[in-house]
């Protein structure tokens, strides 16, 4: 009888200890990684099952939240299988760290073929009766026409380095003029000397090596 009473009190003590221990608060921290590459999984969702508490991993896959021992933490992320982690009841410390692995949720769809004709027979008939007005050579010659290429080249904007030099030169000019009116070089003897020298050298003549835009 004494042994039975002793066992009864021990059993009640263990139940009370377990009830108190279930409310123990634990700081859970760690990282979430991908199962195939072990790369960090950013912005994954962590939710404690049964309440609205949770958190989100940062850009490096790290997380930190407060839970009770025995709580179930649900992990979820777009493109990955949902899984759970149960906080161990035998934790002695007030903190616990883990690295949680999540597997990709890959869905393989069946092959789907799309045709512009309802049946293969209609496609074969249309393909055989197809009449091409121009062959590959004629289309290539039209696409490589010099007039078309020059017209297209005229609409191409300047590259980044040229635009940068042009803007830099304009800024130097504005700094030199101190936001005043631009000087007139009509009476500048140096400008006239450069103009006459360029005229004598034939710099203003139309040159064959320069591709000018075609006239409309």
C-alpha cells in the first residue's frame, strides 16, 4: 500500500512538471536552406501552428522567433514543399538553433502540342500548296539594301561614351562662360585661320569613304 501511494505521488509530480514545462518559452533561431543546393532560402514563412505568431526569413535565410516547447512550426515558401518542425520537449536551455531544409515542389506537366491547323492532313495540304513570292536570296538582298541600312543607321541613338563626352563638353562650356551668353567667334582670327586651313585641305569636300544618308 505504501508503495502504491508513493508511486501515485511520483506520477502526479511528473504530470505537474510536464504541464509546467510545456509552457517553457524558447528562443528558436537558425537558417532555412534549399535541399538540393543548400543555398539560403530568403523570405520563407514560419508560422506557429495554432496561433497567429510567426516570422519571415531575411535575405540571407536567417530567422528568429519565440515559441514554447512542443509547438509545431510550419515552414512554407513558394515553389517548395510545406513541412513542419516540432520544438523538442527535452530542451534544457532557453534557446535552440537549427538549420531547416526545404525541398523544391516540382510539377511536371504533360506535353502539349499546338498547331495552327485542326489536323495534320490540313497542315500537309497547306504546306504543299504554299506559294512563296520571294526566295531567301531576294529577301536577304532586300534586307541588306544600302539605302535601308543607312536609313536605319540614321535612327540609331548615340552610344553611351559619345553621349557622355558630348554632355561633359557642354558642361565645360557652361563653366567657361559662367552661365552667360556664348561668345561670337565671327571676329575671332584664330577661328578664321582654322577655317581657311580646313578649306585649303579639302575638309569640306564630299568624300567617298563616308556613307551619307540617301535622299528621300
